[in-house]
């Protein structure tokens, strides 16, 4: 898990790069903490890019969020090996029509009062067969407490 330097910030505060070995280590149905929302913070943007094509499986699905059993608040059921373009804000907290985001526009979600882990969950019965691949997950995490 990497914190982005000031000169790299752009749209993201946290960027996670996972290659196929990392995905194999997480395992089918496994989760790993990839970032943290600080107390009095929220997430404003979540994106995933498949930067090196997945090889060895055609069923790699990921979720990203804060619920360890089913972390799908930010990215939900993303079929990574089928991606042709980056994907942003597809999770339950960002989906238009919910009480959190009724407009479909990007806005801060998952407001927390205590430090909260962000997980990735891998679902792929063939994950151990991966021979290539890399995904990049970018998050824009707001931290209002740093101004206190």
C-alpha cells in the first residue's frame, strides 16, 4: 500500500499495485487490507485499471470496500480479466439511486468516525493458475482530521 507523494497526487491519495503473485497470495475468497480511511474521513473516488493482462484465468473478480466479508462499497464484482478500460465508483456506496448518492455524481461516501480498513477481496477458483497480470487500484481518501 503506497501513499502518493505530493508531486504525484493528482486525483489519488492512495495507489495500490497488485501483480498476479499478490493475487495468488490473497487466494480465492481471501481479503487483504490495502488502505485505511482515517477517523473523520471518507472516500471520494475509487478506480481500477488492469495494466498487465491477466493470464491463466478467465474468472478473476475483485471487490473493494470496508466490510471484510463482502467489501463492495467502492468497487463491486469487477470482472478484472474482461476489463478493456479503467472502472470507477461501481460499488454499493457509489451506485446511483441509493440514499447516499441519489444523483449518480461522484461524491464522498463511507463517512467514518474511527480508522477503518479498506479491503480487496479476490474471487477466482483458478487464481492459483495465474501466470501474468497486474492491477492498479487508486483511491481518493478525504482526511478532515488532519486540519484539526
